[in-house]
C-alpha cells in the first residue's frame, strides 16, 4: 500500500509540474505534506529536514547571492567587454560570465550582458551569445551556490556524513574544466556563424487594442478601417465574446468591444493610438504610450504562471502591458488573461510611480539603459559584499 501511495503522489506531482500554474516550491511542499499524512515519512524526520542547519545556511547564502544581483558593478563591468579583436572580446565575455555566474543567477547575468553584446560595434550577436551562454552555464559549477545541483549533492553528503561540502570544494574539479572550455570557445570563435538579425525580427511583439463600443470603427470592415495597411503591424486575430477568430478576413465587420491582436514592431505601436475608435491596452489602463520600458520576467516572479488580470498588474506595478514576446511560441488571446512565464519579454507603459515600487527587483530584469531600479546604493552594496565575503 505504501508503494501505491508513493506512486500516486509522485504521479500527481509530475502532472502538477506540467499543467499547474502553482510554483514548483508549492507543489513539492504539498507532496511532502501528502507523504507525511500518508505515513510514508515520520513527523520527526519531516521536521528535521525542514529545520536542517545546513539547509538554512544554504538558503541564507542564496539570499546573499540574490542581493549581489542588485549591485551596480555587473553593469559597469559589462560596458568594457566589447573589443575590435574578436578573440579578446570572447575572452572577456567568457571570463566575466563564468566568474559572476558562480555567485549570481544565470538569467540576471545573461540579461545584463546580452544587452551590451547585441549593440556591439564590431561583432554580430550570433558570434558572441553562444560563448556567453556556455560560460554562464559552466560558471555555476565553480561554487556551492552556483547551481542547484551542487546544493543537492551537498545535502546528500550532509545526510550521509553529517556535513556537506564547503563553498569552494567544487573549484578544484570545475575550475580546470571551465578554463579549458572557455579557452576552446575563444579559439573557435572565428568559426561561429555570422548571422545578422534584422531589427524588425528582434522587436516583434503581440500588441492588443480594443474597438470602442461607440467608436468610428464599429460596423466597418477590417479593410475599410485601414487595419490591413499597417506596414509593420499584422492583424493576427480578433477576440469576440470569448471566441478567438484567426486568419482574419479583410471583409470581417468590426463590432464594439472587439479585441484585436496585432503582431509586429513595437516601435510602431503608436500607430494604433492614431486610429480613431481604437484603444490600446495601455490606454485602456489609464497610461500613455510614450513612457515605454522593456523588461524580462524573472524566474522567481509572482507573475510566473499567472495572468495580469488576476494579479492586478496595473495597481501592483503602476504599469500596463503594451506588448508581449515569447521566444519560439505564438501567443494567442487577451493579454490581460494570458498566463505569463519566466523569460517572457514585456514592453510596459509605465506611470510616474513605477520606478519607486519596491517589488520590481524581485519580478523583473529591466532592459532599458536609462532605467535600472534594481540597483542598490553604494552604502548598501558595500555592506552586502562584505557580508557575503565574511560568510
């Protein structure tokens, strides 16, 4: 019977991880409680694991590492990595990415450095992003908190012999591997593909607009409303009464309340605001178009797996979603009711209080050059660095 219970709990956990919007942390906690209630584990063992000294220490170390992501030095260092010499540029990229990913979240590093690399004056992004990715992945093997796998191995050892691995125990094995692979990346960088990415390809988003109920577009066809003549914006679908209409015909008659999804260049989003009788999603939320900010949803964000509507996105962040980009997937349906994911690229129309919100650093990686609310002031940054060094 115990085998049956364990199998059922594991099956339910697997299904939950695949289809549920709940975070992995919540699902694993529910599975652990289910095992406790089914008698598969003893209460003493359950609480011993939950209050394990090593686990608490590792959690504190990870909190310190998360704080380090908000220090300004990563952005400052990234500005000096570009070079006319390809080998020197790749060497700088791999060295910086590998060394910082030993302590920081990989997503934060790649988001910070990719912005610099895609604007390189000397090299195509396709020749720089692959070394960046490999170096960031390998750098995580250097320290105890560099990757979750290291933490798992340390916890297994702590169970067996009473003490886990030290912070730099992995360095003696991982160090030569990282150095060798980074050297190889530098040497073969000239053979990496030279693929230029068109600007319009990089800036294509799903944009949403609403036909005003008493507006000028009501009763007009898509062709007559000029919605087929937008050069860089393509009307991909109409959402009407809960139904999604794809492959929209030029003769389709528009009704009040129709939600129109466009696919195209975010730079031309202002064209939609110039069409009488059409309201963009941001304008509908009471925000104006010109103040736009690009962000990436962070892995630990409260947005992950939830919709802007159920979270009260406008009130929580003083911003509204203008466009959504999800690499490799077509996004369909209303933006306000689309479940967001970690890694989604959003363009936000922001209000005056946006930069003052304390929850931005936990939820977003900001890509705008002139806006980085995640950074600490110098005094706090010094204290965080000193605290981690002391640990």
